[in-house]
C-alpha cells in the first residue's frame, strides 16, 4: 500500500509530537495543537489509513497512535533526504 504525501506529512506530525510528549498521539490532540488543519474525524480517518499501512499502531481502542519501526524508518529516511538536498546545495554554493 502506498502512502500519499498528506499522510506522510501527518506521520511527521504524529512522530514529532510523540517524541516531544512521549505519549500516544490522538486526533483531538492533533486538532487542538494547530499542527494540522483537518477536523478530528478526518484525522481519525487518516490515522486509520496510516495504521493499515503499518506506520502507526493503536495499543487499544480509545488511545492515540504510536509510531511503528516502519513509520520511524520512513520518517528518518525523509529527514535524511531533506538534509542531503540541503547539503548538496551547500556544496554547490561552495564550489561556485
């Protein structure tokens, strides 16, 4: 199952908040934090899609989501790709 860009952006927000809080991240928290512009019901739908793709899991029904190893790997790969692009730009500027 492929994950589109809006789900990857939501995954980034979930992981950032999970790292910061150290607790499962739920749709109400994401909506109230202002990090996303989706309604809580839409966030639940997208979190469910991320769960089906193996990026996050929900320990029990009323809890928030926790990133999986696959989700963290995707997050880190995206982070490293951005850093690589930035460093390529820096190398090009230095060479000029």
